[in-house]
C-alpha cells in the first residue's frame, strides 16, 4: 500500500503538470473570491440575501465553493480574472 501511495504522489499528485494546473486553478478561484468580496452584487440573488446573516466572507466563500468549473471559468473570463 505504501508503494502504491508513493507511486501515486510521485506520478500523479505531485507531477509538475498537475501541480501547475492546481496552482493556476487556485489563483483563479482566489481572484474570483476577491472579485465577489469587492463586488457582492455580482453574485446571485440568493447569495446576496445571505450576507446580512452569514457575513460577506462566509457567503462569498460558499458561493465560490459551489461554482462548477465551467461557471467559475466563465465568471473569470467575464471579469478579466487571470487574463
């Protein structure tokens, strides 16, 4: 089991191509998070309605976490995040 786990980390999880893609994805999500913090009106109505009770940061965090990959990429493109 340890041999398999080590193999998976070396060949997949920590492979440079995977790490680069992960770092890029994290940067995009961070940019999207910061955008919504500055422009909460850009989020959906239901999310905006949660701000008074749950706070801006928690609401934005949940909103970004709930984005599909496709939607997050479309939003990044729409707002020039990562361009």
